[in-house]
């Protein structure tokens, strides 16, 4: 097997930055318009103020979010806009050198696929092998990079770009409430932001130059654990009134350590980079595994400054680690939760 090289992540937040205090006032105004009971407003206030999030990012402006009634199209517009800006930041010359493209997105729906749209609109090679992975949420990059590396190791491709693009914040904010949300919906909406991230993976022999932040590795292995009876704990879909629905179940926090113990144990004695799913998840990991304090602090910084950004979340954590000059151990693991619920770990 040839050695592989992964570029430093290119990361991109949604165009519009809004502080969490303003997002709380926006939610309270919605609740008051539908005559929600005082205890629901109190729940929303508690959830937002205790989220440990300072800033949220949206590809569409607040005015656009308020005016759009075609939520399905609006989420796709936001996702494609993020993808196009990400392609520009990665660089069209770089993309032209890629003969493979893996696009991970839970917010883009329908067809043509997001990868095919990128081929047409962003000058990605017409003969590139394209793959779209959907419905993976924050576990997207673990699956996406495993696929990219498999394409390289099989000889099908020599240079693969992986794009992670999610507009989950836009999805949640397009909801037109007719009845009060429950706590699981409040938690999900207060966490979600729009963001994107990309890496390029290639055979090291084909890329002799070593740019700052590039990572060299010999093997990569994906581990996945399905939580039993957990399908009801996470939703990004539509409600029975055809309005956007986001929810994060309360049992995720209480089951996290039990369901993840085997994967975390296997990843021990190395660098673990963890997607920042939320304050409660970070607190649970910190309490049970004090040795992961550095990892928890890093992920918590990403959460505080960006919220939960879906598929791109681990790429943001990797970028923050590189900015902080982390010294990676010979074994590195990306750890994430995906909807379902599924725990995944990608070990380099």
C-alpha cells in the first residue's frame, strides 16, 4: 500500500454570523407569536443560555430566512452556495487535478446530486469519479474519508477531494411554528449552524511537496457501532405539517459513554479529535475520561465559536488543532456520532 497525504482542511462558516443571544430573542419572538405557554419560553431561555455557544453562522441572511416559504428549495440553495464558496477557497486549479470527488451532505436533497452540480458549476473534471454520501450527519467525514482512501488504495483514483457541506442551521431556522416545540427540538435548533470543510487526499508519491498542515499516513480504518433502539433520538426531516424538523434526544447524553466505550478504548494511546456535538456530550466525556481534557477543550472551542456544523465538524476540530500546533501521536482517531444513533471512529 502506498503512503497517503491529506491536505490541511479548508473550512468555511456560513456567510452571516449571529450571536446566540440574538438567536434566543428570535426564538422567543416566534414562541410569543403562537401564544406558547410561559414554561416553554423558560425552557427555550434555559436551553439557549446554557448551550455554551456564542456565535452561529447561516448561509442565508435573517431577512431571507424570514421571507422564504419554499424551505426545501431554500435549504438546497444554502447548501449549494456553501459548496460553491468552498470550491473557490480550495481552488479550481487544485480541483482540476482531482480525479475523484466525495461529497458528504445531509442538507442537500434531490437530484442532480451535489457532486454533479459541482462538476458543472465549479469546473471539477468531467471524468472525475463522483460519490455523494447523505444522511450521515456529523459522522460524514469518517465515512467520506474512508471512501476517498479506498479509491486511492484500489487504484481507481490518484487524487480525491472530499467536501463536507451542511446547512443544518438554515434548515432549522426556516421552521414556521404553529405549535410549541418540545425540548428535543429546542436543543437541536439552538445548536445548528451552517458550515463546510474540505480535504484533498492523494498518493504521497504523487505529491512530493509538503505544504504546512499536510498529514502523512500509512493506513486508515473505520469502526462503527450502532446504538440499539435509538432511531428516535435524532431527526433532520419534516414534521407532519411539512415544516422543517430538527431534534436531538435527551438519551444521547446518558448513553454516550456506554455505547462508545469500546471505540474510545481502541483509540486510546493516540490523538483523539472529537466532533463537538453539544455541551452535554463534552461534559460527559470530560467527566468520564479526564485524560481527554485537551480534546474536549479543543472541541468545545469549535462549539463555542461555531455551534454544531454537521458533516464538517471534525474537519473544523482538525483545523483548530493545527492552528494550536498540536503534536499528533503516531495514531490519530476522528471520533463522531451520526444519526441513528451510530458511533464512528476513523483511525489513521
